C-alpha cells in the first residue's frame, strides 16, 4: 500500500543530502520531491499562493486539524522532502533516512515558532532575514554539498547446478552350461546274469536336466563427490565525484558612487 513520508529541514544542504541518501538506498527518484518553502514565501506576490498550496497539501494528508496546521507552519520556514513510498517497508526505511539526515521535530519546531511570534521577532529559518527593533540584517546561506560514500551488497554472479539421471547400455560376457539327456540303444545277444535277473521287473526312472541362467543385480555406488564453497577477496577502489558549494563574492562600494547602467551618462541620461 502506498504511503507518504515527509521530512522538514532547516538547511537546504541537509535536504539535498537526504535526497541523495534516499536514491542511494534504492528509492525511486521519481517518488521523491524537494521544495524550498522558505524562499517561496519570501517572493511577496507568490506568498499567499504558495502558502495555500502547502496548507492544502498537509490538509489533504492530516485533515484540517492541529496536526496539519503545525506541519504547515514549520514547512513554510524550511525545506520539505516528500517520499511517496510503495510499501510499508520502504516508508519505514525512508523515515529512518530522513531522521538520520536531520529532519526537524515538528512539535518542537512549531512550539519554537509560536514563541518567536509571541515575542515580536520574525526569523526566517533559511533566508536568514531577521527584523527586531527596526534593525534589518540579511543572511545569505552558504550551501555546500558533501559526498557520502557507502557500501551495498549486490549480486554479481554465481553458479546454478542441476542433476539428472541418464542411462547408458552396458554388456557383460558370461559362459553358461546346460545339461541334455540322451538315450542310446545298443543291440546285444548274451546270457542274462544274476544282476540282469534282479532288474527283470517293472519300474520307472527319472533323470532331470539342468541349465545355468544369467542373474542380473544392480548396486548403487558413490563414485564422485562435488563440493561447493566460496572465498572472499578484498580490493581498494577510489570513488571520484564532484560536489557543489555556494560561492559569494563581496565588493565594497566607495561612498558617493553607484554602478553605471547601460545608456546612462555620469551627467544625466544619454542624449541630453
């Protein structure tokens, strides 16, 4: 079931770092949104429109209640990272990453904002414009990216084993013996002996024949063993990339001078 996870950050660099960490942890970049509500609120003419958008967004998530009001109040002064998670597990992973990267505690920050408003001091969390007692200071945030290199376990290959039974013809040569009974008659003419007279009676005799037959038995024997193991190798790898940083140049102006604009003459408009 799809779920929405929101992290609110004071600093843009923390929000950018959180987005990079989310993408590194296999969260679809198309499901990640980042917006700077503090700069949008400082535009002037777009203030009401952008405020309505962020208010409507949290109203659709929490309903028009105190929770939506607190999130809207804090989000207007910071960076908002929204993750549209595809599952409960992905939502929990995204929430842990946002917390690790420094997402603010909404309840605590909302209380601080209300206390600040009550003392009459208006402070912008990101643009750094503070108005107190008629004095205005402007702070320009210096944003610097930091490359974070981690490790993940990926599948790089392997083996697949299959076993099947095959048959092959075999033959053995064996010598077998058979018995055969044969009868031979030989004509004779001699006087009968005493033994002949004793055998001169009725009777019966049985003589059997025998033969050898082949008997086949099969015995299964282990003729080979296959052992599978893994070994681990380590190697050093240099990771190269590039990071960005805000570079601010400050030029000091001499008193009584101003920058000349195109088409302007020191004495007056061009052509006069």
